[in-house]
C-alpha cells in the first residue's frame, strides 16, 4: 500500500513515513473510539465510504465499541446495485444503520426548463419513483446535507464529542488537499453544529481502496463491476445521483446499455437524460455560431432563447462581472482570454456562457446565490444552508 504522509501541512509537502495507509487509518479510528467519541459514519454506498465503514468496524471491534453507527441519506436514484449493497450493510449485526430521506431536490443538469427533481416526490404516485425506501428508512425535515449529523439528532453525554466520519481522499482534487493542509490533520475543526469530521482514509489512492477490499474480502457496491466491464475508467466511476452535472453524461451513455430497464424508467423520471445519453455533452452545451463573438453567443444562448430563470441569472452574472472588470481595467470585458484580476478570477464572456447556459442553480460556478427549492415549487422550503450533495 501507499506510504502515508506524516505532517500534511509542512509547507504543502508530503513526507513518506514507511507506514502503510491501511494500518494508519485503523489507528486513527482506534484513537477516536478510545477517546470515547460518539462516531457516526457518513455512508453513500460508494467505495470510499464503504472502506471507511469497514475500517470503523475493525477499530470498534478492537476497542469493544460495536455496533458501528452509520448514517445514509437515500437519494432514490442511483445506479443499480447501490441500494442493494446498502441493504446488505444495514442487515449486518455489527452495524446500526440510520437510513434517512429528506425529499430534497436534486439537480437535473439535463433539463434547462426545470433543473430540480424531488427525492421520493410526494406529488407523484409511488409507482413513478425509481424505487421506494426500505422499511427501516425514516423521513427528516432537513434539506441540507450539512444538517444530517447534529447533536440534536445524535445526542451525546456530557464531555463526549460527536464525530462524523467521511470518506474524503485528497488524491481526488487539489481543493481537498488544500483543505487538509488547512485543518492540519485528518480531523477538521468543528462545523457550525459543533461536529468535527474525521477523514481516516485521506491518504489512500484508488489502488489502496480496492486492495483493502480484496485483501479483506469486504462487500462492496457491484455497480463498480458493471462500470468496469463497460469500459469506464477508474477516475470516472462515480456513485451519486447521475443527473447532478454534465460530467455524468458519459456514464448515462454507459447506463443506457448496462441497465436498459432502469434507464427507461429514469427517462420518465428525469426528462432530458435520453438525449444526453445519445448525443453526449453537446446536447447540454451552448454552441457558438459561425462569425459570432462569445458575447453574441451569451445573449442568444443564455438570454434570448433560454428559460426565464436562466436568462435572469445570466444577465445578473454578466452585469456583476462587467462592473467588477471596469473597476480595474479600461479595456472591454474579455471574449475568451480570461482576466485574472477579476474576482472571481478568470472571467470572460466564454466562461459566463459555459457557467450560465444551464443556469447554475446551486451557485457553484458563479457569484450568484443558489436557487431555493420553493422557487420552482412554492412551499417546498429552503436549503437551510449551502446546497450540496
């Protein structure tokens, strides 16, 4: 296995210690169980959270702290094999599963007219859902995933620390690596609910994940096997709602072949997925016509022919970017070569077109605020924080 790092904040440099990451991950969780924390494992049925869960089972066995408490939010729509795996986990005697659902909206990046679909939508007949939650599942009112693990939901004794375990790995993005450097270790500072997050497998590579599964003969989500057989590369094997972003287009093409019955039902549940599976990202990307500037494309694609909600957001973002640019430059707002002095940086007409063609409902790619659920469905409530999956 990969050698782990010692001090992950030593000027951003990694130092090899000659300690394998698997044993170090177990040791991290043993320390937390020995400390007496009430530990809740955040479980998505993906490979990373699955390995985190198994490591916690080992650590809890060593410290006589079984059963392991696990929390999973049901998102209704995942690749076949995902919730079957979750139900196998929930049936294990060493697991105390909290299976919840929130009926929250999730992005359908393939439908510009209506960019949200609702988990276990109460306005639909149950036969129109992709599946129904298991008998052990219960509904919670919180729409924001950051409100899942709180002292109110998981009370602690006096002096005890409520700790959330997450399967974050820094090899997956620079932002995650930077976050680990900032927190100076595998434990984060307490969040707004006073709950720190433990990241025991932060230094695992993809190979370490699968080696741990193989060496220990652990159960896992068999959707990964299907993706592998259909040629999906390791970096593209994502377990999550497949409509969340345009980057899911390639996996939808795979899913149409791998699970045709499931895909037919998904098409009815989430309009636009079949077009994307057939034509790829081109079906949900702005197109600059011959002779057009990117500014021309912006007005045509993001305003004139766009749904009203997208047109309104696109114009707001364009006005903000042009106003900010004018504060430090006398040159026109750039077409494609981005201005690095703008804030947010790297802004141009091309960038605005790319970011706002689909409206950016979560506000993750622009300076705009996220769109609350009740905007598209009056009475649906608000996120209660930053929306995320």
